[in-house]
């Protein structure tokens, strides 16, 4: 892919994912194909969350005074909030914000709901649209002003330990989620100057896009007691005292879909993981002059059997050249194509073609063929996952000095790992010198020296050009 940005823009249009011609910057229309991918992606995550969380739905609008209550939070979002000032011709006496995220919508209600230690933990989530007046360059799915697929989870706990544990649990849920989609990631603790406004600390998932820039695809925030103190979320302990609760929140967005498209895609178009593909299998009859009816009826039978087995399958019986159909379904990323012609019919077999690696093989249409299809699907996702992890890992390079880091960035190698003392001033200096962002730190570091100040390093940290 020579120009990722152009490729991405074109594929969104060609594969009918979204229409970006809507006349408001940063707001787009989901088209049927895109909507289906989005639905399947979100269903994976919802199924995972539903095991321990309850789904809720809060209003879109937040009163100005609630949004303003948490000073650091509101400061972090002040330049990004859209305001409603009028109802018809009447000026509202209290402005209403379109939620940029829902802490200040939810927590006043949590304050009413939390009573006793026995009510906790609370684990809620919602999938909603949020609005952020982004000033950086907007891009479909990647940086939008209406985030249409904002999954936000919010939890409340009795102790710091429980909140810390919840952060670990949320990280583990997101890991499983991205693994199912075959999306590689690095997990870091964001530097203090880049944490979520109001959080004690932020853990972030970043993936590497084909142009060498990283994309933040998910975040988990430990909110400590900051919001509980602001919104008066208190519980009664078993001994009758009243204590402030501890909170966490974590979210993903449309960016997950952007990464599925961008990371797996190739020159021929999308390569969708079977779990999220609108059609998992397309059947293309190969019809010559003779024997067309028999071929078609076998294809119909095949389709019904596959449908019964739970696959999303489509029979493309349009009167078009087979090659044209192949091209179209490849572009749309259908994981498996089954071709069946008169000779195959005689031999009770078909030809299966994989979108992920282009391999073709014969499929015996005997009693076990569904097992073979299942094996193909499992092999497709593991191949997509392995190749994208390999690719990302091959673009993570160490740098011993600031100059080396700068060279690596210039050569567009993706992510750079380096030793850092952890000092804020030093970190900002590194960002300035290398002209990229510190993603965060990966853990305690035993030896080595900070690449900027030469003092003993505390962490291995990551740097990258970011979206
Ligand atoms: C929270 N509160 O809000 P976060 N376009 C697309 N995706 C975006 C954009 C954008 N303009 N801005 C952020 N994201 C917390 C956690 C409730 C849930 C994506 O956290 O501000 C990023 O992937 O970090 C980000 O990690 C995620 O939304 C959550 O947003």
C-alpha cells in the first residue's frame, strides 16, 4: 500500500462502509455494509461485557453545571464541547452540552443509586454517540466529531484494590476483544500529561497503522476517588461509616472498525475476520452453456446447508462474468469463496478460495464438509492475527540515543522503545527533540540510562508518530 490515507478513503467508499459526503465536517453516514461490520464488532464486545456488566442508556444532554463540577475534567474537554443554547427561539436558562463522554451525565445518578457497600460493585456500560469538536485534522472513523460507536463502561467499587483489579479485568477484556479481531496492540501507561482528564492514571491500547503511525484504539482509566468526591458518591461501610467510592471507566470507539479495515486490508481491498464479515462465504456458480440449472440447484442446496450451520452466506447468481464477481467479493473482504461448476458437480466437490492468503483448494462435499469450512474460518483468523502481530512487532525498534530515535522516526519504522527516567520535564524534552509523542511506559526497568538525561532509567517507554 503506497499511500495508506488514499487507500483508506477509497476503500470506505468502494466497499460501501460509510459515505463521507455528509455536509458536516467529522460526521459521516454508515452504509449497510459498514453498519453490518460495526454491528458484528460491537456484538463481540457486548457479549463479553454482558457477563459482568449491565447495559444502560443515559441522555445525550448534560446540564452545564454538572459538566463544570469536576474542574480538571471540564478543563480537559472545554475546547471540544458542543453546546445547545436554544430550544426553538427561546434561549435556555441553562446551557446543555452534547456529551463528549458520560462521566458527568452518569455520576450524579450514581450518587443517588449508591447507598450501601452491598450495592457495590456497579458495572455499567452503554454504546452511544458522543460529540467532540476535534480541532486536529478529522478522518472518517479515526478522528470524528460525532463518535457514533462509543462504548463506555463505568464501574464503582468499595476499595482502591477493587478499582485496580477492575483496571486489570478491563485490560483483559480488551485484549481478548482485539485478539478475536486479529488486531495487534501495545499496552502502556500514559504519561501524566496525557492521561484522561480527571483520572489517576490511564492505560492505553495502541495499534500500528500501515503508514507507521499509531492509533489509540482503547483506554482504561482509574479514576480513584476524584469523581466520587465531586459528585458525592458515598457508600455506607459495614460499620456504619460513609466512605467515598472508587471508580474506573474504559472505552473504545469507531477506531476499532478503522483498525480492522486498515490493518488487515490489502491492495485488493478488505480482508475481514470471519466473525465480523457481513457475508462469511460467497458461492459463485461457474456456469457454461450446458448444465447451468443443475449447478445452480446444487449451489442453492449448499447455501441452505451452510446457513443451517450458522454461516452468513450469499449465493451470487447474477448474470455476470465470474471474474467480475471474484473481484467484487475480494474487494469487500469476504473470507471464503466457494466456486462450483459442472465438473465439480460430477465429482461432488467445489473449489474453496481464501481471501486472507489467496489459497485455493478442493472441498469434498461429503458429510464432513462443514467441519472443513469451520477449520478454514479458524485458520483465516489465526493467519490474519499472526501476520498482523508479526508486522507490528517487526516495526518496534529500540533506540539508545535521542538521535537514534529521531533517525528511526524519519525512516518511518513505527514504534520506538527507549529507556526513560520517568521525569516529566525529560519526557517532554524527548518528545520535542524527536518530534513525536511518548505513548507511555511498559513497566519497571531494571538497568540502563535515560536517553535524554543519562540518569538511571526507571522505565521502558514507547515513542511513535500518532494519529
Ligand atoms: C473516555 N470515558 O472518554 P477516552 N474519534 C474516534 N475515536 C475517538 C475520538 C474521536 N474523535 N476520541 C477518542 N476516541 C472515557 C472512557 C468513558 C469511556 C476513542 O476515554 O477519551 C479512542 O480510541 O480515552 C479512546 O481511547 C476512546 O475513544 C475512549 O475515549
